[in-house]
């Protein structure tokens, strides 16, 4: 066993872990952060995305011992003081269906918006390409991220001019999001 100290959602945790324990399993089983979903354990789906020292990572690709001394933010930590604008937008814009991918999508989207506060549809798709959704066709997810971006900028709507673009509203179009293996 290896001792680690990690800050998770603002609270410090000191635990002994097996050196091979993945961060996703540590968060769920020892810390109790079950909002971080185990999807594939192969880094393909992105459902387990968390922020590690402010950067989005797939927690199934990080060993818990690698997080020693780090700050981890989970989906539960994002909503501690009320819904984050991205969480709110996913709800308002129907950016989820079954909800399985939603924690990872939200964490990836928050990371994207920190780097690019006004992304185009294509930039949103590129920003979430490592996260799979099998239900939505992604259109409402893109719409939700654009809406959240506008809200976070103090605008409204979902584009640079304050209006949702027709491409964002067209729910008949189901863009394919490329996933890199």
C-alpha cells in the first residue's frame, strides 16, 4: 500500500492505496464520489473525466498515486454552490438523455470553456471529441455548451451575436463526433 494525500472537491483525503489503483476507482470506492462514472476503463468514452490540477483528464488513465499532492475536481465539486452554468445549460437545452456520459461531458465542456470562452460549433465538437454519447446525437450537447458559453460571458443565447445560430437549433442534423482511439 502507498499513502497519498489528495484534495478532492476542496477536502483533503489521506489514504493508503494499492499502487495500481486507478483514480476513478479511488474516487468512487474510497472517497465516495460516485458521480465520476466508470464507463469503459479504456479511456475511450470519457465518462470518468475529472479535473486534475485544473486540467480535464480521464480518471481511468491516471493512477491514484499519480494524483498524490494534487487537486481533483469531480462533477460533485462543480455543483457544490449551485448549478454551474454548464450544468444548468445541459438541463435547459436538453443536452442529456440517459445521463451516463453527462458528468464527463460537463467536465470536458467546462475545461473547453476555460480555454475558449466563445467556441464555434466545430470547436465544441472538437473539445468534446474524447467523450462518447450513445443517446443524443450531440446536437443538444453542442447547443448546451454554446448556451453556457454565452451565459458565462454575460450574453445570452449561444453565439457571438447573442443569438443561437441555425446550425445550433437544427436538431434534425446529428453531427458525428470523431473519437480518437
